[in-house]
C-alpha cells in the first residue's frame, strides 16, 4: 500500500504550499491530462491518467511510495475521495481542498446557492436529474459527456427554464453563457461543464403574499420560508386551496393519505396524477420533492391544481386533456395515480410500466376489473376496502361516510 496518499483539489489558482510539498514528494501522480501537465508534477513520478477512479485506486493501493491524486474543485464534493475511501482499497487519504466547481459557478452567476439542489448527471441518471430540474427552482448540474446541457434542455421540453452554463472553469478558456432552455440545444458545449438551471417559483413568490419577507435560510437545499403551509400532509382541502363547488366523489382526505403512502414520491421521481381534481394529491406529491405532471380534462380542475401548487409553493406541470390520448407525449413516469379515465387509461398507464400504480374504485366489480388490468400489465396487485367516517366532535354525530376500494400495483 502507498505510504501516503494526498488528494489535491485544483480550481485553476496557484497551488498552496501544502499541495506543492505533497506533489513535490510524490512518486505516483494520478489525474486528468491537464493536471498531469502541471509544472509542479515531478518528472520522475509515475503518471496515471485518471479515467476509472476505482482502477487508479487499485494501482495506488499496490504502489510503494507517496501518491498524489489531482482532481478539479473540492475532491470531497461528488469527487474522488468517496471512491478512494472505500474499504476495498484500504487507503488512508489526506485532502487539500479547493473551491468546488458548484461554488465557483454560482459565484460567476452572482447568486447564493444554499437553496440549490446539486445533482450529478450521467447517461444512466439523466432522467432523474431532469425530474429534479422540473421540481425545483434552482438546481446545479454537474454534467458528463452524453448528459450535458443539450440533453437536459431537450428532456425539459415544455418546461421553461433559464440555463447558466459554465464551461472550462478555472482555465483560460472559461466561459459563462446564459440562455433560455429552448435555445440550449442549438449550441455545442465543451465538456466538462456545470449548468445552473433556474426557473419557476423562487423567493417571495413561493412563500405567499407579495412582499412577504422570507425566513432566514438555515438548511441547504430546502425552502424554509413557507410559514403559512400547514404541518403534515393529507390535510383538508381548505388547507391548500379553495375547495371545488362540487367536490369529486370519493376524494376523501383518508383516501389521499393512503394513495400518497402507496406512491411514496421522492426526489428524482416523476409522478403522473391523472384526474387531478382538487389538485391536492399533485401538490402534496410535489411537496415531497418529486416532479409532478397533473392531468385533467376539466379546465376548472386544472385551475384548482395550479392554485393548490401556488398555495404550497411547489412546482408542477398541469396538462389539460383527456386520458389516455393526452398521455402519449408525456415523459416516462416512475409512479402514477389514476384518479379518473377508466380502464382504458389504466391499461395505457400499465403499458408505460411505471414502478407503481395507484387507483381506486367505488364497487367491487370495478375493483376486480381494475385489478385484472394491472395484473395483465405485469403488476402485483393489492386491494383494500377503506371506510372513513368523519365525526362532529361537538356531539360526535356522523357528518360524512366514505367507502372505497384502494388498489395499488407494484411492477413485477
């Protein structure tokens, strides 16, 4: 095993004295091409072009001498330190950090970033990264070949965002470009780059009345300035928006709670809410950090869904149209609630093979028909009969009773 392993972050500024001393004593240096060409790299040192960090770690583990790994920015932030610290390699590392590329990108843009989501885009994670950009107002994306600005912009089709694209950070070729997302795919961008994706509700616009002062930020990546939003979830409709004049039947708070529990929306997911009705399910799913597309053929229902999202200060996309036809052009979902549209819509959803599907039925016959559609689509189906009774606590009299079959399908 190497006698000493030092990881040095590089942001284009002169190396610190500690970094120079470690590099000067190195008998093995690993890094990208521009790192290995630095004049401080000893001529006699073995050089490893850093492609696979795991392969480099194995080489370092078998080296006898002092090893240095050079990496852009802060190597402990989505960097090589995580791999080098893996117990498989048995390496003890010292870290000399530099300014992270994300911090530098926001500095170039003149923006705070304690309220930003930070994600890494690879071809295998690109869809989930795009979902984060759909759901959040400020996202920093560390890109890679095949998962860069054009791919992000193309998959965000229909969702307006502003891109701040920072290329070749810390070099003499550094360039910062600001474009709307519909223009990004028309250009060629140098790898690697960092993209700040901005759009939707930010600041006071997401926290209630105009001019309302934001609460001080105290936790990174989260908006804490929404004191008017009730604690908890599956609240009465009045907590989110004005209820519809004629509430859709069987849309009870208890059913909504059970549906959300079965869906389990989370950051990186795309949720379809078909037959959004009051908009409560869509808005609450978005409050968990998921991207949400709410679909309803009723224009008034679409307006109610938008109002519910505004009330919670979350972002979602509302599509007015009749299912199943309107679903054809939507991006692939992770979980789906089918609140309307019948068996044809349920079958169309199953054909898209989301991880989970949740729906409900008023009668046992309807429940059995829906279960057959899901089972034929390759889902393991569960069904429960839910009965909820709302009581007036003044005299404990029954004010409303709801009986409904809840069905959930998990892809087999």
